[in-house]
C-alpha cells in the first residue's frame, strides 16, 4: 500500500489493517515518519518537537514480531501515535514548549503513555505545543508557532497546537493533548478534527506537565469520533498516583458508539454562549442542529444558570495554580519565559489567596446548579467552540502587550466554562467558513457521561462527511 | 493596607519574586488581569449562602452528579 493511502486510513482502520496483517506496523510507521519529516518541520507546519526515527522503527518491528507470534498487545497494536510534548517518558526529555526543558530527561513515564503502551500503541514523535500549555491561540514565541494545515497563515489554536496540526494533516493517526481552558477542543476545532476533554479526574495526569491541579485534563485529538473513543477507552480509569483521579469505573465507550441519537435530548442554551459569536460562526454551528433533528434527536431550548464568571475564574485558577506549579523554577528562569506566559504566571502571583478560595467555592456551587438546570432537561448541551473563524498568526500575535488579557478571555468564551465546571465536552467539525478554515460545535454532558457525548458525536459524524475532508498540503 | 494586585506594589512584588526588572506596561497588564479576576471571584462568592462557601470535596460533588455507575 502506498504511503499516502496508508496515511488516509483512520486510526480505527489502520489498527484493523495491522491486526488483520493487511499492512505491518513498520509500513504504517514508515508512512507516518515520512509525512512527519516532509510536512512537520519548521519550513512547513512546524508541528514537530522531536522525532526518534530509529526508536520508532524498533518499536514497530517489535510489534510486528509479537503479532507474528500471535501476541497482540491490545486494540491499538502497532498503531503509530505522537503526543503533545508534555507527557514524560523515563529517560527522555519533553520540552513542554519551553526554552529550557529540552535537555532534561524524565524520571518517570506518564500514566496515559503507560496505558497506550499497554494497548499496543507505539509513540513515534513529540509534537509542538504552546509554552507550558498556557495559551489558546497556538503562538509560541520561544520555540516557534505551528501553522494551520488548512491555511498556514492562520493559527492552529492551542495549547495542543502541534497535535491538532499533525493529526489534521494526516501525519499521525491520533495524539494526546491536554485541556485546562480549551487546549484540546479549541485547536481541534481550528484544525477540523475531533477533540475530547474528559471529566476532571477521569484520565490520570500522573507524569504529565502540571499547570492547574483543579482544571488539567488529559484527552485525545483524532480525525474521527471513533478514533477518539479508542484512545479514550485506553487511557481512562483510576490511578492512585494522581490525587485528583476518580475511583469510578470507566464505562467503555466504543461498544455504544453506533447507538444513534433517536430520542436523545440535545439542549441549546438560551443565553451566554452565542453572545459574542460572529454571524457566520453562529450559522455554521446552528446548522449542525438540523443533522441531530434529522437523526431523531429532540432539540430543545434550555435556560442555563448565569455562568459569565466561569471564564475569568478559570483564568484565575490557572494563573494561581500555574504560578505555584512554576514557583521553584520561576526565579531561576524568568528570563527564559515568553512575555505572555510570564505575564499570566505573574498575574497568578498577585491574586489574593482569598479570591482563589472564593473561586473554588463558587465552582462547587455552580456545578450543582448547572447540572440540575441543564442535565435534568437534556442529555447533551450543544454550543459553539470558537467565537469566530481562526485568525491569522500575525493578527493575533499580541504577546503581553496591552489588551492581551482581553483577547485571551474572549477566545475561551465557549471552552473555559466546561473546565470550570469540570464537565466532559467534545469538539466536532461541522463545516468551513468562507475563508476555508474549519468550524466546529461542542457537546457537553453531565460528569462521567463521555459515552453519551461520543455516541451523539458519532451519530452526527456518520450523517456528514466533514471528517473525510483533508487539507491540501 | 495595599492590595498585592495594586499597580504601586505589584512591580516591587513581581520584581522580587521573578528576580529581574520588568518592562513598562508588563506589570500593569499582569496586575490588571489579577485585579479583574479577583474582583469577579469576590462578586461570585458574595452571592453564595455561608453554608455553600466550602471549596473542599469537589471530586465527591462531581461524582455525585454523574450517571449511575455501572458495576461489573
């Protein structure tokens, strides 16, 4: 099979093909490596943080040898993946998008990587990201900004910027991202792929870069809903090494994926989410509701509690906990940080502790009120992801200049509330704006209802073909 | 008493914590962001009854709001 044909397969398809021995893991890995080298570098998408070709091929050969002996490790056996460069693997450095961590080998391996290893996946590269995962646009002034595969002049979104670009460009079949304020869903939306932010506590953060203990989540970015579900099922579950990990047993999502949406109640909020949207984005997002209706869902309007403070309070918690997480290295490395990252952490150093505690207290009250008002009336809430089509890299490059806080707040209008509320949410492609850049809608559900989210998203995807469209590189 | 996010004390605080002089405008942006989000937190919490002002046990709250857990 030609490299381009292998690259066009979805993660689920390539996993099936390897298991059925129609292709080998080495062939799939060689195809992915060839595309990563051709399109991932600084002169093209700039989405690559590190590549160890020899190690990737060694893993692929081992996977093929195991399969030849009848030993499939799991449902991702031999599938080449690459992840946001913040998942530590013992003995290997992860740069975390920074200027000064690229030579520091990790002492442990991230829980999410261990689980993907156990499912048989192989890790072939590290993908670029926003400096220390702090930023929704995708800019990284210290190590370089990835470019959107649909139009390289535009942002990828962040902070899982390289992951979104690489998956959308068919360089890898799927990737782990992280989401503290929208960092999986926003870049997934901007690059035309699927991104799932699980419920807080559903996927272990052990061995991943810490930004905000109260908000950080680990989740997949992939071309299709099924691909996201496959990665999510591999990584979800309790881990005693993460003090914020839930003991609830995760429900496998793949077996229920094709269940459809007949009778499912899809809620549309009557306030907040659409307030700052451009007319074009509103039209694109609302058009996706017609597909849900046609598939048998019941689309209903839902009054939601006033959540306007959730966005700025997510910024507060991120800045405060981020400042604490960076505390030991900040005085030694302050000059090595990019201006916007440093400004956000500096804001965290100035927030009074009482305000931080007040934000956490309101959060607990709000999630109760929100779930009661919303999820007693509907099964999933349907909202936008982005307020406008992704801007160009140049026009949105504000650094720490006056107005940066306003831009940063505006971009997370639709994503940060679900980090504040800790609810699962997913970004699903739903068309293209007039400038050729992707659009997406977002579904959110009650805590630990990832299975419902993925099933609803899959029903939409099955009825449309946005996920089959690939950018011309 | 001066609030730590007030511009006059913010520069001294940050320059001490970060160990370097900071550019004009940088401190004002950081302090402005800190002030805005802190004020939002105070306003949000003010609407809570006293018994709801406990921020602990968030994961327990989240788990209680999920669908019934399916046991094997």
